């Protein structure tokens, strides 16, 4: 009588690789992907307080509270608005720290929908590979 068989190890490995790992990855990375980003007034005041010159802050007022879906798009827009490239490079990290995320409402429902779709596809594919139900 064997306690653990090779079939048990195979089923456990498939469960970890096909169910647990994708669920954890979706749960971890789905929220940040579904955020919008913006520069706020307090963020600009914080830049001013930390010694950023007015030539850097003035063009950013036009971008204040405009939502951008990706952080890199907002940063590229900031870079295009600042005429002095050396000034942008010097304050790039400080500007990036002042970007705040806007959470999308009901993101949990989107996560559950994506997870349910993944599980349905997984069930459909495994049913084709293992028609008798034995993994």
C-alpha cells in the first residue's frame, strides 16, 4: 500500500501549475493593471516643497487630474510638456513618486469574471485532453 502515488504527484503538480499559480498571479496583478493614474494638486505642491523649479511645475498644471490608463503614458506626456530634457531627467523619480493611482470601481467583479473565464477555458481544455475524467 502506497501513501503517495505518481498519479497523486502529477495531479498535485497540475493543480499547482494550472489552478493555484494563475489564481495568485491574477489576484496580484489584476488590480494595478485596472488603475488609472493622474498628477494631483497636492502632488505638485509636494514637488514645489522639495525644491523643483517653476519651469518644471508650470507645464504640469495642464495635466493635473487628467486620468491616464497607463503610468508610462502619463510620464511620456510629462516628458513631452517639459522643454528642458536635463531638468526632466533630474526630477523624473520625484515626479513619478507624485503620481497617484485611481482605483476603478468594482474591480473585484472584473477579477472574478476573468478568473471564471480562465477556469472555464481550463475545464474545456482538460476535458478534451482527459475525456474519461482521470488526470
